[in-house]
């Protein structure tokens, strides 16, 4: 059984019957009265999604003051998404698995969903020119138009994704996958930082989902041995980056491998914006994780409230559930400015 057939078989087991139901119209967050949108993912035991709560199960505080929910929806909601895929040198051995995983997400898209596919390495490339619901077109991009290997401009790529989402309406999502730390080609001080892109995402209502792949990292030891060459490990890249794994180490100078975690900013930006973070130790789990993200996005609750004042400042949002056995993820802050 070839890889593409295996992915199709996986999708058959992952796609739940409710997801195949008719997709709802997106909630209307009014421009006139500046309704603040809060999308929430609720999970129970073992992280299972809880899709059947009611309006009465939720409460929202704005800077500590309880708000009236002016909008509530718990049906399947459409998404507008940019998928950003790491094409760094350390990912080269797993490029095919990465492509299949992204296809798993595309196969779960519903008719109302729109997406674009991005890759980051020597440059940041996002295709096609406009958001599309055409799954065949997106899959063709994944199979034929992604970049070759290069450095890892992680936060520059997220920043570019926010640029592309700004004129879109409704729920705006970035799904970013990487196996390393931010390591762009340009060291001239023009790169975006985690702080930069987190601020933009919070102010512009962009949700970030992140998938990180942990792995083995090693650098050539002084004796000339290089345990990583030919095995997908990391070493200085000819493009000015380090192939995605960062500077790493050499296991105390002995030339060994040590486990390196993905960029520590990934769970931070996901938590701040109400998305999710999934850290994997094997690329074999990529397809099921991408498909799970699609299911989560379709099963989020859409909540809304009208703020009492628009003072141009960042406000803290606290989401409460009436059932303590469940956990909710949602954005932490919003910018109380007039609708743009």
C-alpha cells in the first residue's frame, strides 16, 4: 500500500460523521457595535472535544467584569487559514511526510473553508494568490510547488501570514509547522521576533495553531566526525541558517546527539491567541495531528460580547465554564478599538 493510499485510509477513520454535516453560516460580528469574537475549544477527559455545551455553560470577563454574551454558536464554523510549512534542511528527510500531513488537513476542509499554502526556507512563499476552497488546487501546490530546503525564518513567515489574513472576514487562522527554532537567513536586524508577531496576532484577531516536531540534533565534533551528515541532522547551512534545528550542542563535546525541542515561542503564541500547540516526537504522527487540528477548528464555539468602552487599549479576556471537569482554550486579550 503506497503512502497516498495510507493517508486516505487514515482520513476515513479520522473524519467524524458530524463534520460531514452541513456547514453553518459564520456568525456575524457586527462592525457597528464592535462585537468582540471569542472562539473557544473545549476538551474533557484525555483531551477529547466537547461539542454539546450551551450558552449557559459559558461566561466571559472583560478586564475582570462579567459581560453579557450577545452571540453564541456551537455548530460547525467555517475557517480562513494559511498553512505555513517548514522546509528547513533538517526537515528534508521528512518532506514527503510533511506534504502528506498537510494533505490530511486539506481533505478535511469543508465547502465554506478557504485556505492558502505557505512554505518558508530561503524565502516565504504563499500560494495561490487568493484564498480558495478548491482542495485539488491546494493539493497540487503541496505536491509540486513547495520550496527546497533552506534556513528557518519562522516568525517572518508567521508575520507574512498575518499580512495575508488582514482583509479576510470571520475566523482567521495560521497553522504553522516546524521542527526547529527561528533561524532566518537575514541577520541584518530586519527580522520579526516572537514578541512582534504575537502582538500583531492579538491586535488583529488572528488565531495561531502550531505543530512542533522534536528530534535529534548534533554538530560536528572537533575530531572531524559528523554523525548527522546523511541522516537528516543539522549542521551549518550554505544559506546562512542552520537547517532549522538552531545552534544545538554536541553532547558535551563528544560528538553525540541530543534531543532538541521546537521553538519555545510556539506554545506561547498558540496560548495567547486561543489556538493549540501539539509537540510530536515522530514525523509519523504528522498526518493524524494535522487532521485533528482541522476537527478542532470545526468544533470551536463562537462567542461574542459588546465591550462597554473602546479605549484603544489591550483588554484581558477570561473565559469561564460552568462545568469544572472541562477545559476551555480561547484568546487571552483583545484590542478595544473601533472596528477597522
